């Protein structure tokens, strides 16, 4: 053997068993990413222990101090000592249990991993003992054990996180950033566990303090605290169950949207997750109800048998894997679509600070609006709920349009008719309020039109208030839904123009239009060359009338240039239909007769997603009589 070979053998790596402390520190790298990770593991243990009140205290973003105290079942001295051993857990016992996970924590790595990179103290007491036990651990080494006087439950204190792993410590962000991560996590848990009270203190000040309770009042407070003051008054409830999958929660109206996905809270069997299957299903349900770059505000709970989902695919358990992902995606999308379609005349309530108005009028504050939160979803439940807590499913029966003209009054709105309507006293409701309410109730949920103002808005009176309608936005949604239905059936019905419209274009515009004539024909627009740089439009979709023909063609061509023409009718048809609906709708500053206004109101009642136009703007707002009376200081 040569000296070189002897040297190579000497340098071969040697396999050895890692020291327990080092193994725990490596595990901590997976489990303990930042202070919020510590809070997550400890609070989830508190929930598994049956706690109904959990208090969290942090200092310096959790780097200096994290304390989690609960009123759960507690641990005996022997169990507390065992909890610090790696892979020790009370939540699984055999391989089969891994596929029936019904607890938040289950791996048995959290406490030893946290203890290996901090100064940790556990104090715990079970109900059958008169006092509790306190264990102190420093860097994974047990230091001291004492008996302490305390209430039943467990309190865990973590000091000087990452004191012995400075490389990890230097990657921590500013205190405020780390505190925000903790706060966001606590809010997620508060949404999923209404039966538990949560309190979070940051540097000595209360950041979150939510009482336990799943009735309407407490749930409204919880929703308002976490999702914002506008949410409770502008949300729909959802409770649907099919094939052992329950989908429940609260859906913000499409007019209530945000610039990021931060308002989308998604839970699987009570566990907050980042899941692309559910996320995509939610966004698809809202797809043509709001601008493309906006996100809905929702708190959505998907509960299914534990053996149908794997929660052990991510170190921090923030991702899951469904056994039938396409099925879950379809259920989520359809449940939300049906709920949004069935919302009828629910629309965005203008968030006027009516308390402030009433205070200035009366000199005293008044109560705030209450949310519409039926008991069926006032408490999101998990899979192992008892049968007595099962709630009835909401029955959705969305109505489908029966076709016909855009407004059901011929094509008067698209014909250029400009008769001015003047409201007179005969249009006013009867003096007797009960008779008047009955009269306006007979006109349907949208009520009876009273007048048009500023050439753009319609005022209607209902049995319990008034409605203000943006005529263009409302008509745009109506036309869009009709166009979608026509394309899903046999294609758009065309109408031939009595006098073809000639488009005289620039050379560049003519070149673009010429490239897309076949696709325009498939969209119902028959456009033919008419000279070197001109075209004639001979036919249009019957739903669009004859207004703004040139602009419609040019805007569609711009879309086709942007999307590409090869697969556009299958991949971007909805976007093209939105453009067509916008051009085919009654414009602002267009005078309308009472018959036309009432026809529009009727069409709104019969149209899916009528609360917002295709661009996500509100089509109408409602103001109830109590709200009006509050504004004017009558209550």
C-alpha cells in the first residue's frame, strides 16, 4: 500500500452517534425557526391539553422572554420530566396513529428542541395534586427541580433564545418584526378556536385580548379584532358538507378585498395551513368578482376525516397533503361559488362612521352594527366533534338567468333613447308606513325605483330602507353573466346591423385588427376588410346593442394582442367577456325612464353575483331605516 493510499484511508469520514444536546440543536433548527415558532409549539400543546384560557407574554420580540401559561390538564412531576425527552409524546402510540392525527402537536420534539437553545422553565400541576412541579433546564441540561404552589395547568418560560447558537441569533429580525409574527400566529389560533380565550402581551402591553365564547356577539368581536372593523358587517356565512368534507366559515363580500393574501385565513381540521389547493379554489371562486390583482378576505375551515389528509409533510406542520386534492379543490370552489351566487341582494355597506355621526348629533355614542352570523357557523368545529354539535348544512339554491334582452324592456337602453324622467308626487310611497312597506316589498328585494340622479345613480326604496344603484356597474354584471351563459350554451346569438359600421383605422390598428378577424367572429363580432385600412362591422352579439362599436373592437383586439390568439378563447374568455360587457352596458350620464330603472332592478335580483361588477366595484349599496335614523339622530 502506498503512502498516498494510507493517507486517503486515514482521511475517510467516520460515522458516529451525535451527542444528545447536538441532536436536539439540529432538531431545533427545524422546529424553532424564530420566536413565533416557539410560541406556536407551546400554545398548540396548551390547546391539546384542553385549555380554555391561554396567556402569552413576550419581550424583545421573544428573544429575551417567552412565557405561555394555560389552564389545561397539566402534568405530574414524572410526566413533566418525560416531556423533555426527545420523541416523548402522549399523542401518538403506534404507526397507525400517524394517519389519524387529531391533535395540534404530536412529534415530541418541541420541548427538548426549545430547551436545547434556551433557558427553559416548566411549571405544571394536575388537579389531583395539591402543588405543582417546576423544572429548570439550561441549554438542554437539567439544572433543578422544585415543588411550587400554583393553579392547575402549565406555565412554560423561555429566556434568552438561541443564547448558545449565535449563528442562529444573528438571523433574527428586528423586535417589532418578530413580535408581528407572534401576533399573526395568535390571531390565526383565535379564529380557529372560539371556545378559547387568548391574551398576548408584548413588552408589557396587551396586544390581543379575546374572551372565550362562540355566540354571535363574541364571534363578531373576534372577527372585527382579527379581520378588521369592516368585515363583520360585510361577510357571508358558509356551511356546506359533502362526501364527509365540511367547508365552513366566513366569506368577505367581493367588494371587500386586499392587495395581498394576508386576509385569507385557511384551516384544515382546525390547523392553519398554507395550502395551494385550497388557496387556488378560493381565488377561482372569486375570480370574476374582483380585480385580478386583488385578494378576498376569508376565514375558511375545511374539516375531513383525519386519514384523508397528511399533516406530517412540513417541519412546522404548515402544509398538508390531501389524498384527493382535485376533489378538495372542486368542493372548495363550488361551495364558495354557490354561497356567493346565493347572496342575492347582499352588497357592501358603506362604512360611514355612524357612531361618530350620532355622537355629533346627540352628544352621546351609539351602538355599532351587529353582524349576520347564524349559529350554524358561529363556532368552526373540527372533525372529532360530537354528533350533538353537528350543524345543519346551509341550503343554497342559486337562480339562473332565463335569457332575454339585457333589461327585459326591449333594447331601449342600448338604442340611444334619452327620454328624461321627472319624478312626481304620484311616485312617492303611501303615507301609511305599513301599506308603503307592503307596496315596496311587492317589488322584490331591490324595491321600487324612485328617481335617477346625476345621470348615473338610481334611488330605490325597499320595505326596510333605500338602495343606491350604479347603473353602469349593475348593467355590466347583468350583461357579463348573460354573455357567459350564452358562450357555455351554443355561443352568442348575433344581430345584424341595419347599417354596417365602418372603422377607419391607422395602419398599425388595421394590422392588429386584421390578425384577429377569426377570433372576433367566434366572439360574435363579424368584421370584414373594407379597403386598405378600413373594416366594416356587420354583426354583433345581440346582448350588446349597437353602441361603442369601434371602441369595442379596438379594445378586444388590444386584449387579444396581450393574451395571444392561439388558446385565448379557452384560457382568457372571461377577460374578453368582461371587456365586451363593459362596452355593452348602459353608460353613466344616460337618462333612464322609471320602467327602465325598475327593469334594471328586476334583472339585478335575477343575476348571479349582482353585488359587484366584473371589475370588483360595488353595483349598489343599501342603507337600512335604522341606519338612516341613526344618521339623523332619531335613535
